[in-house]
C-alpha cells in the first residue's frame, strides 16, 4: 500500500479527484449488498486505522485533529450529502 511519503505532492484538485474516485470504487463494491450500517461503518474505521497507522507520527497528529473536527460535525448532525454514483464517470479514472 502506498503512503503519502511515497507519493508526489498533489494539488488540492488532484487530491479531491483521486479521493472521489476511490470513494466511488468503494461504493461500487457495496452496491446491491444489504449490510447493516454498523458493519459498513466498522469496516471503514478498520481501513482508516490501518492506513493511519502507516503515516508518520506528525501526520497522525494532524489526522487526529481533522477527525476530531469531523466528530464535532457528527455530534451536531450532518446534512444529507450527495453520494457519488458508482456509475458516474467524470474522467476520474
């Protein structure tokens, strides 16, 4: 698995395109499956933990601050977000 240390720096636009593309791929795998929401969320957290553990300590600290901000958003309730369709193709490949 590649970590940010091994990859060249991306622009914000490149980062958004790559992360959206990966999210679409994740959703494509889940399309049509009936899994409890808790199971999906736990799997996502396991993937997050695995990837985060491979980051340098400084990056783990930055990530923890971003996750704390996200937790705050969750506590206040998130508005419905558009979910990218796995069939969407906006040249993200």
